[in-house]
């Protein structure tokens, strides 16, 4: 049963990593396996061996989500764009209370200085939302179809940067690829067409990015926990702006608007319920340790 659960978690994380504006790290926090994921991503083989029953089904689900079910999400985004993005908006808004709760920590207070990373992260995400106006063209652009020195370096670097951002809650690695003009090459061509030569630098970049990114996140959470969670909160809130812009919503009473709002309410309710359960577990653990 645990194996099936982690396969499903991996699928959801894989889908999130393909969708511009949605963070795989956010899904991991919502589903309560982010801390274990960060602990497992290491070069310490003893730690890896201990977590193999978690990592193997998660990696399998991740591959299924990216390669397989991403096609379904692509269909939804192309045919029900506004409704799909409003579903993501509901996910983001539903996760905000949990992140704020984790930011407050045992003291139940936010240090005034830690509002600074929140504002900076929020401003960064709003800036990125307006930075690349022609996102649809950027998603379709395929810069490389063959492997050479230039395509190797660019694909490796782009995937490394994107993977670092994928595991940071609130930042969409896919959106970063769009801004770099590499989304079409990596997701639209290398992965979708299973182009093995281009998949090699992409895979190497992903390994370097996930190992480096996990190390950075572990360090920040151990040394600057509240500051880190406040920055994550700003990233999440800022992603709401990105998702809203990507949705292409027209603010007039029609079927699309009504259905989109209903979808957002449903996804918000589901994620908020999961978040509230996580907060209850944390409070229970705090009570038992006192």
C-alpha cells in the first residue's frame, strides 16, 4: 500500500513539474513527503539504501507523470486552459495556510526581519510573471533537435537550473525553462519524442541540479528555517499572479468563468483539507513532546 501511495505521489509531482507555474516542491509539501525527499537526495549511500522503498516508487511515479500523464495535462491546457490553471490556483491558495504555519514554527511568531525575504520572493515572482509575455511561443520553441557541443552545454545548464527550482516549493522549473527559451526543446522535443542524444545532457543536468538544490534547501532549512519558509511563502503567493496571467481569464459572467471558479474551489478545498491534517499532526507532535 505504501508503494502505491508513493507511486501516486511521484505521478502528481511529475505532472506538476511539467506545468508552467506549478512547483513539484509545493506538491511534496502538501502531500507531506518533502522533508523525507530532501533527506533522501544525497550522495550518502547508507541514507539512499535506507530510503530505497520510498525513492524507487517515487521515481517511477515521477517518470510516469512527466512522460505519460503530462500528455493528458497538455490536452487539458490546450483545450481547457482557463479551467486547468484555475485548478492550479486553487492548489496554491489551499497550500498557503500550511506554509505560513510552518514559517511561524514553535514560537508562533514571525520575526519582522523575515518579512524581507517574503517581499523579495514575492516581487521576484511577479517580475517573472511579466518578464516573458509571449509564453505560448516560448513553450512551442524548439531550439535544438541534434546533439552537439552547444546543445549539450545549453541543455545541461538549463535542466540543472530548472531542476534546482523544481524542488524549491513555489518556483516552477517549467516556467524557468520557458523564460530561458528551453521548454520546447526539453519537454516538447527531447522528452516527448524520446530523443536519446538530447536526453543525455538533460538527465545529467537534472542529477546535478537535484543533488545541488537539495543540499542548498537542507542547509537553509537547518540554519534559517523561518526565513526560508517566508521566502517560500512569497514564491507561492507570487505564483498565483503567474497562474492567473497564464489562465487567459476574461472577467465576464460566462460558463468558462463559472466552471473555472468551481474547479478552483474544489482544488482549494481538497488541498486545504490535506494542509489542515498536516497542521493537526504537527500540533499533536508538539503536544506529546512537551
